[in-house]
């Protein structure tokens, strides 16, 4: 269906350009024919009357030529202007058309991804609960492990649903952060430790947090930002990868740096990764589960909090996400 629409678009554009060019040529030919007829009539009239001086005939003929050249320039000028407008409109229409096709593809991928993201923890939780119901002779370690897995799956679902709701509010501009003094050290430590607890068996998560750092922000927004960045690093790294979570301060900002030695992000795709539903499309990451809204929310929330995010290549491979938030200077208490 998409291929047919693209072909139809190209056919219509080609038809418009050919038709416009053809009508321009016809107008020029008609203008030339009109000039020849007027010239012949002018010469015939002068021959019959034979009472005009040579100077008068020359002046009249030059006026006729000037009129013809003026009409020719007008046709060519209007043709050029209309062609430029037509090309500009076609280009804008093509960009819009391409964006709509791309957005439709991303939304389709999003629906497939979100379906899997919802079904996976639900199936895992159901299996754990069924095991607990059917087997009464489980030892304490297995019993608490199943409960812990279920709680982790429920927490995963909660974060996913919260992200979807927050994304919808951001998109329709109904979300407004509630600014308050937030201890970003505590917020980050809780999220990083939770990630290490859940994924520590598969990823090497190293945490280095400077304590007591304060920012003026929204707790939910800050939790969402940190959650999505660490989750992104976990998803796009292979088993056994090292993820470094660093929180520190510089002169004016609090810096959250999350680096990994994973697949990395191609240079051309870096400006696109913060678009809604966009996912990096290299072969190493196509099978990775994700919704494509995490980094979009991070960018939008940081704009509201007057922060910024940078994407830097890690060495020798991988990616570094560097988040900067304005630091709050606390007065010394005596």
C-alpha cells in the first residue's frame, strides 16, 4: 500500500511539472505567433498607406518589438516563479508525506513493542503465582525468590504504565512539574541500587554517587529521567557489559553520567534518538525490546526542568549519556 502511494505521488508530481512546462512552451509559441502577425499587419499597413516617414515606422516597429519582449519576459518570469513555488510545495509535501509514513511505521512498532512489554511481566508473574499455589513444599529461598520476581515484574509494569501516562500528558502539554527542593543523590541511589539488584547477575553495574546534592525539580520527573537512562543502558548492552553510574557536581550543575560499553549509537542517528517512537535501527539492536518513548520523555522533561542532555561516544566502544541539572546552593546553617 505504501509503495503504491509513493508511486502515485511521483506520477502526480511528474505530471504537474510536464503539464506546466508544456503550457509555458505553448504560451511562448502563441506570443511569438501573435508578434509575427502584428508585424506583418504593421508592414502591410505601412505599404498600403505609404504616408509614414521612415523614422515613424522605425519607432513603431521598436515599440512592437518591445511589447513582444515584455510579454515574453512576463511569461518566463511567471513560469520561473510558479516553478519555484511548485518545487517548494512539492518538497514540503514530500517531507510531510515521508514523515507520516515514518511516524506510521514507528507507531506500528510501538504497538508491537508495548504489547510484548506488557505481556512479558504479566506472564512471568502469573507463572510465579501459579507455582506458589501448586507447590506447598517450597523452601524459603525459592518461596521468597518467586515473590521477589513477581514484585519486580509488577514494578516493571508500574514504571511502564507511568511512562505511558506521563508521555501522553507531555504530548498534550497538560503536565506541569511541581518544583521543590529535591535530593538528587537519594533519588539516583535508590534507582541505581534497584537496577543493580534486578540486573546485577547479567550486567556489571558500578555506582559512584556524591551525597547531598540538591536540585530544584520535580521528584516524579527526576525519577523518570534517571529510570529511563539506566534502563536504556541496560537494554542496549550485551550480557556481562559494564555500566558506570556517576553522580557529581561541577561549578554550576549537578551531573548524572551513565556510560556503557555496549553497541553504541551511529553518529547520524544521535539527533533522532530523542524523537518519539524512534529506535536505533542497526542490526545489533533490532531485537531489543523497547517502546521508543523513554528518551523522548527524558528530553521533554529536561526542557521543563531547565536541564540538558548530551550523547557522547564512549571509548573504546559504547555510549555516555550526560545529564546536567542546575545546582542549588544551600546556605550554611549555624
